[in-house]
C-alpha cells in the first residue's frame, strides 16, 4: 500500500492520515466543496474535491469517490466510519477496480449489515441473544402472537438500521401494530428497507461492546468498552474497560465475540455489541459493526495500540502481528463527544465560524478533531467537533482528570455540548456505575439544569 484514498472527512480523516503517514503511505482525502479548505484537506498530501455540499452528491457518491481514487493513482481506499464504510456494494466496486479495501470482506459487511440476519448468525455461533424473532418479521406473520411469546416491553428494530435510528419501544400490546407501521416507514425512509424484527426490551440495560481484530483466519479481542451514556440511542461518552462487570460475564462476552469473528472468517476491525442486564448479570448480542468505531481511542489508550495502523497492515495482506497474549490492558480511559449542538434548545445543531478553539493538554489527554480556530462548522454534516479522550491509572483518577480536562475546553463561535459533559462527569450515578442506556432521558434534574 503506497497511496491511500480516505473517503471521509473531519476528525476521522485526520486520524487516518496520521497513522498512514507513520507507515510511509501517501494520502488523498476526498472533500465536498465546503470542505476543500478543511484541516483534513490541508493535512493530507493531496485533496480531491468531488462534489457540492450535500453528502448524497459528494461523500456518498460512490462513482465520484472511486473516480477520485483512480484519478489520483491510489491503490487503497479507507472509508473511515459512516458514509460508505458499511456499504458492501461500494466495497465490491473498490475491489473490482483492483484497489485494496481497508475493511472486512463485502460478504461480512452484507451478513452483519442486516441486523436481523446478524442476530441469527450470532445465535447460530452460540453467542447469547435476547428473545425475539428469528430473522426479520415476515410480512404476513401474526405479530401479536409473536410479541406475546417474546413478552412486553419489547422493541421494534429496523433490520437495516444503524446509528440508533429505526428503533421503537412497545410497552403494551395495544401499541404493537401501530408502532410496527411507524418503524417500518422510518426504516424505509432512512435505509431503503422496511424490514423490522422484534426483540425483548431490557430495562436499565448497559451497552457494552467488544473490539475484535482479525486477518481472515485468526481473530483476537482488544478488550471491552462501555457505551451506556447515550441520548436517544446516540452515544455521548464511552469508557474502557467496562466497569463493574462480573468477570464471568466479561469472559463470556470476549470469548463469544472472538468465536463469532472466527465463524465469519472476519478480517480487519469489528465491534460486537451487547446489552448487559446488571440485575440478572446476563449479556445478549445486539449487533456487529463492520468498521472502525468512533470510540476506538479509548481502546487505544488502555492497550497502547494504534488500531488504524493494525487495520492498514491487515488490509495490506499481512497476517495478524499480535497474539492474544500480546494485548495488555492498563488503566482506564473515557471519551467525550463534543458536538456543535445546543443542549438548552433540544440539542439543535449549532453551525458557524469557530472563532476560538482551546483544547486541554497534559499527561493522559488526547484530542481528536478535524477543526482548528477559523474553521467553519457546516450545517450539512454530523455535528461532531472533537473527541476528548482521557486516561489515568484507574477509573476514579480518570474521572477526576476528565473533569479538569473538560474545564479547560474553551470554544467560541458555536454552542457545544461541553456543559452537559461537565455535568455528566460529576454525577454520582456515573461514579457508582448506576447509569444505563436510557439514563439521560430519565435524568430530569440533569435535563432541567441544562434548560
């Protein structure tokens, strides 16, 4: 691999550029017209402007992205996360053009991209799953009878879903059919497929995931992360390792994830996601993401590994350089997603010119960002400004350091979620690990303090 096209923008494009540079790989970043002078565009060796602002006419335009790779003589494509990262058709097109796809095989993307199919694959591999439909719910099925067997409350989920979209809670049977109709319409609009499945709902569940790395033959795990602090199924902060997990539960998650990866012949980075029921100490598979995750830095901080580097090496045709016993875990890390959103106004996006941008520093502190002072936050894309990642020797010290680091953030020109993150890190529920994936929605005192 000599020249890499990065089919993404913002902080993840910057992140990939830096790892590629250390491996001596030249980089070309694609950009929409508003991003032509972005930090990522300036940092890369070359920039390919591929279209106007709408993502559908730039970052999601498969022909334009592939043409840029060919025009700039690239021999590999890294999709980052989001956009085309889990698009099997695009992965096939890259490979058919004779380029290296930095990601799992298209067949793995297809298998795990359909959440209902992934759930069945996990079940077949012996990975624990929640009670629910076997695959997508048939169009002519007696959903009332199926739901009764699963038990209420339950969730209706889009089979082709992602990013927290296409998920609807059903508390009682009378709401089932109308909720299914709404979920199907939402899924069709967002993902082009109205297929849904049903699954038991776990009250006060924690969201825990396992990072795996494979080369098509061998698969290892790189530990676990807790991503329970969410707002409307969107992650707000993450930490590694997942705190307060019984060791037998952790061991089962790690072993199950590796086994699923091996059964799939998985290559590259992947994330196996679980729900953890802290009352019954049970875990159950949710889905598998076949790409680099937004929250990968917390895993890097506790392992000392460069996950993008490992991803590039495997994609280059190499076998895993790491054995399971080579992966050593040390300390505790948090990641805070800093978004240009207004918590006092329903988390509305806050685009604009960044007139000031001061980040914290010091031991154990890392900031991944695609912006600098003077950058413009465009209204066309995800509102993520940066990821603040904080490490320390144990969880308590990491929480204390996180509070100090958040206090040093100074952003002017746009409204951000920093005040909410400062409030979250001080909560006793976080310190005592009493939070769950619906905690923010139910924390009325927190929401009122931001209003």
